[in-house]
C-alpha cells in the first residue's frame, strides 16, 4: 500500500478476519453431503481405509476431527464445517457461501 488511508480502506472493506482473529482452534466435524454413486463410495473407502459406516453414512475419526460422508439424494454437493472457537464473540455464528456452510461454536 502506498498510503495509510488506502490500507485502512482495504482493511475495513475487503479484508476478512483470519481464523486466529476469530479464535478458531480446530475443525471438529467436516460433513460432505452428496448423492454418492457406488463408484464414489468405493473410492472414498479406498482413500480412507479406516472409514466406518455404510452406504448412507461413513465416518472417519481423525482424533479431534470427524469427517462424515452422508448420502443425500437432494443435493449435488454440500460441505459443512463445524469449527471450535475460544472467542465468545464468534460463538454460534453460521456463514454460508454457495454450497459451503461454516458453523462456529
């Protein structure tokens, strides 16, 4: 930036808070919902060999994070991330952009 005024304008209107500013410490759950084909289910099983479940819901437990694949015939592809924050100002916030949803709690 060539001036403080331009920097402040950019910071206020274009820069978004970072995970550190919001206090996000982890992603507790990632949920992928889609009308998975049998070939896709097989591929998921090949990639994540420790995954458990059936052809309606499969879960991969990665310690503090759980990755879920859910059969959902009503959506092309939807991803939901459930993040944990230590900043009380940002608890219970939900943001949605196209097919991605972020839930901060």
